[in-house]
C-alpha cells in the first residue's frame, strides 16, 4: 500500500518551508512544519491547474470523434504530467459541435468522481471572436459569429462551462458580457481586434481575464494605444500567459509578469493533441495542417501563425523559474493558486496545500543540473506517479 503522506520543501517568496503533508481519502488532513528540516527533501507543491487544454498525446476534445472516454483518458494523461485540475478547452465550431463536446465533458464527470474533481468545468474559446486574420489565429473563420448569451445558456444545459473567451468589439459587446456574467461564467478577452476603449467597456461589464495575452491579436498593432497596453494596465484583468518560449519571447514574458505582478497573472499550456508527439506534420482535430518543429514550436503549415502549443504546464513552470526573475515560488503560484481563483464552482482549496483541501500535489526533484524533474503526483489522494 502506498503511503498517505509526503515530506518536502514548499517554495515561498520569503524562503522555503519544510513540511509533512498527510491525507485521508482525497482530503489533506494535516500540513505539519518540520523543524529542523531533514536534508535532501524534494520540492512539494499543489497539483497544477491548467485553464486551457485542447488536448495532448493524440487526444483532443475538439475532435469530431470526441467521447466521454476522451475526456477521462486526457485527465489521466495530464495527471501523469502533474496537472491535477484542468479545463477542457473547446474552440470555435458550429453550435452542435460545441454542445456535443460539452455533453462528453458532463458524461465523463458523471462516470468518475476523480474526473469530476479534476474537471470542474470547460473553457469555450470562441466562437465569439474576431474574424480578422491574425486575431482569429487558426480558428475556423466559417464558424466565427457574434456574441450571443442565448447560445451560452444552451451550452450550460449540455455541460459545465466555467470560462468563455470573447472578442468584445462592437456596440453590443458590453451588454452581452453582462449577460454572460449573469449566467455565472467567467468572461475572458481573447482573439480580438477590439479597441482599447472597447476592452475597458468589456471589463466594466464584467470581463476579468485575458486569454493567452500577447497572442490572438492582429499581427500589426499601433505602437500605442493598442490591445496589449490596455489589458496590461487594467488591474481588473488577470492575464493568462503561455510560457513555452514561442508564444512569448522570454523578455516579453518578464515584462508582462512585472506589469501584472504574480497575483495578476497565471500560466496556461494551450496544449493540443500534438503535444507529446514527435516532430513532424499533422492534421489536427479541427482540420488544419500543422508542423511541430524540433524546438517544439507548433505552427500552421503555409503561414507563420502559431497553432496552439505542444509544451505542458510543467514546462511553463520551468520556463518562468529558469528564465525570469520570479523564481520557482512565483512560477508555481502562477500554475496553481492563481488559475484556481478564476473557475466558478472549483473545489475549495484547489491550488493550495492546506488542511481540508483536496489531496492533489506534485513532488519535484530539483537536485539535477538538467532542471526540475517530476518525481511524484498525487491526485484525489492516490499516487498517479512515484511513491
């Protein structure tokens, strides 16, 4: 029988704290400080929380063939990479396709309590986005449509929706954002050509997140004002950032984190079914042809547009830890407690290590010159990796 406790060092801005964490069932029963701290302890942290996952390892929630098993298998696969809570992310598509994906999420949650805890809701990224090249990214232009809270209401009858990404351009946008908030969903701004004033109007109406800030915007923008500065300057918006080294150059990532501060940002993977696969050309679940380079850059064939990501959220933690001034404590906050705050209905204590919280945690070996290695994962009180 595998142990129901682990000892480790919790990174913190003021210094590391050595603890013993004990759990009963799927709940943490005690977090006890160890003083003096034993030598050689690994790093221990909450399980990672990813608010933007299209797929990984050949599985994608946007595939026409998606089933409840797809969602469950993805959940187990992601847990093995340290992600114990995640939002299946459904991109721009005809309404019936979105509804069916949401039904699959609902069925997967109903069939397995571990999946239900790991998948509190879905993130629908589109179809209410910009139809302009660059801002639209690789989303299907034929399925882009105006913001419609009535459609979102129908989505909610099919399955749980926690976040909806929209482009708040046009006069009707603020009222539609208010209606979405009234339905209980978190509204994110993304894939947009909205003006700075339109962005502010959307935030006034209740938008609170920026989806993969720095991406999903026109390829050329005015120096100032523009879609980036307004979102960076507004403290009411928390910025989702893809730290894979391709979506944001390292200096851009550093500047955005400094502008927002650790508490005003969070990491996402934006991973697709191509993640975890060898370099090469692939046809995606939404029909586009993409190329995964040796450097793990995923782009649309025939253009320089990024087509999602291939890196994991733990890779993003490594990037922030190694390539910015925010260190491991900051990197882990960006991938645990910070994203957890933005999901309606998420289990209390998700993204934290505290008594009464979910027994979701990861163990990291930082003793190697190659960098952080995932040594253990506990999800819902069960060892998925290690021990």
